[in-house]
C-alpha cells in the first residue's frame, strides 16, 4: 500500500516506459533529429567541469570532486505535484494585507454620519463622492456642480432651469446627509409615517451672472421657519474659484397629504425633527413683495396653448416637477426679449399641482415696451400665468430681464 501511494506522487521507471522511450528515439532519428545520449537508467550524463547546483528543489546534493575528463551521473530530482506549487503562505499574506487595507479605507470613506460633523473622507478631503458636505456647525449644506456641455444654451451659458435643478438637488441631499430622509421625496421619517410630502408655494430667484461650460459652482443651502406650518429654504450659488455670488434664491414650502392632495398642518413630531436645523439667515434681504396680477386672454400679450407634460416631467410624487413650470412660462415669452436680454430675476407663486393628463396654457404680458426703437440697455419686466385649459391657475409669475452682457474675450485670442 505504501508503495502504491508513493507512486502516485513519485513516478518510477518501468519496462514499458523504457520501451516507449526507445520507440520515440527511433522516430526522432528517422525524422532527422539527433537524440542526446542517455544511460540505461534514464539518468543524465553530467560533465565534471560543469557547475552543478548545490541544491535541487530544496534538497542538498553532495558532489565529490572529479577530474576534468571524468563524468558522473546525477539523478534528477523527481517532479512532484507538491514541489510545483507556489508559496501559498506568501500569497495568503498578500491577500490578507489587501483586504485589511480596503476595510480600513471603506470605514473611513463611510460618508453618511450619525452626526453632521463626522462627515469626512479617508484622504482629508471633503465631498468624496460628489454628494456634498455639511458646514457651519451642521446648519448649512454645501455641494459643488460642474457645468456640463448639455446644460448650456445658445448664449453658451447655463440656463435658469439648470440653476433650479441645482437648487432642488442640494435640498434633497441636505435632508439625506443630515439623516432625515424618509420614504418620500425629501420627506422626513415622521412625514413618511403620516403620508405627508413637501410642496413649494413660492420661489424667488435673483441671478447676477450665468456660468459657462466647464465652470464649477458652489451651492449652499439652509432652512428656516416660515409661519406656523411652513418652512423656508434659501440658497446661495457662488463661483467656486473666485467666490463671486452668482445666484440667490429663497422659497416657501408646506406639507400636503400624498393621498388626499390637501394641504396639512405641520405635526409637532415633524417640527421636532427639522426644528434644530432652522436658522435666521436670509439669502435675499429685500424680497419683491408686489402682488402678482392675474392674467386673462384680454390682458395677455402672448399666449401659448396645448402644453402637455411628458412622463419624464413627473417626479416620484406623481406630479409635475416645479422646474418644468419655468420652461412652460418661457414658452410664451417673446423671442425678441430672450435674444437681446437675459433673465435677471424671477418670482413664482404655485397655486396648485399639475398632473400628467393636464393640458395647459402659458400667458405673458410685457410690462415694458420691447420695440426696436427702445434703447438697448432698457430692462424688461413680464407677468406670467400658467393655467389649465379648463381655467384653474397653476402658477403666477413675474420675470425681470436685463440686456445681455458681452462675454470677455480670452487672453490668448485677444
């Protein structure tokens, strides 16, 4: 039995193998190959003046000195399964080291903290995943955005819709990073239990300058109380390199029951969740408090009909995203204004939500004459109304426009 087991790992010569070797040698000779001589036992002939190894497969071999014209035979170490394997201990140690290092990095990169001041990453940098960070004692959320090529328009600058998308994204990421995100779209856990969601009722935006493709903007956002049942959210958008203020915005939000679609008071449990994050800072100190007029077919200068939402215009709460309303408002704005002016400010009042089967009309009244005989530096103001074809109002708005500025020529092209 021992001999049988040994033969499985240590091959031994047999008469059949010698016969096969002789046959193979004769075949090679017939094909023009000259075989090397071997002795009868199958061992190699080694010259005495050759440099022989002192070890073979880890086993010491003792050789006696020979004369230069003498030869000796050295049995080659048997090729076994075991001595052909790599050094598994070294490989296992390397794999263990890699896994331990990866686990340490993952622990440090676990960006979602139990406390806002724990937000950091393994390399001492912030915003490792592009989701943003909480600053100023956990009260302000900050996130950077790079202006993409598909976010710029005919003027080679970003659009107002892009700014509005940045505002919405930072608002949601603020709730998420603070650990207050429930099952709803921006809803807290207590809101989710009560089937409540946030809806915007007012938005006021002032734009000082629009960035271009490749620019990076830094967006700060924070929240405050607005009356007994509302919440105000403000934003400040700046150039990440220079710190120049590009846009300021403020908004008012209230709660609505997701099933009944009716407005709701703010429960005490929800107030306890978001109350610690309220601050009294304001992005816009002097808001436009003028009443927004109601337009009709007689008072409107331009009307665009047949506007319908697409499936992609709906958010997770199954109503049209508030950013889409801005595009519909601009549908009835005269092209002559948009060609010579840029949007400098906007005030919107959201009256009711819009569903996917709605058909809308966009109405615009120009408060300032925009005929060709007016000076090119004249600012413009327009009033807007977005309504259903049946008559109910969706959004009232006012936009302010300033003459477009000539963009500076790069130094290398000057």
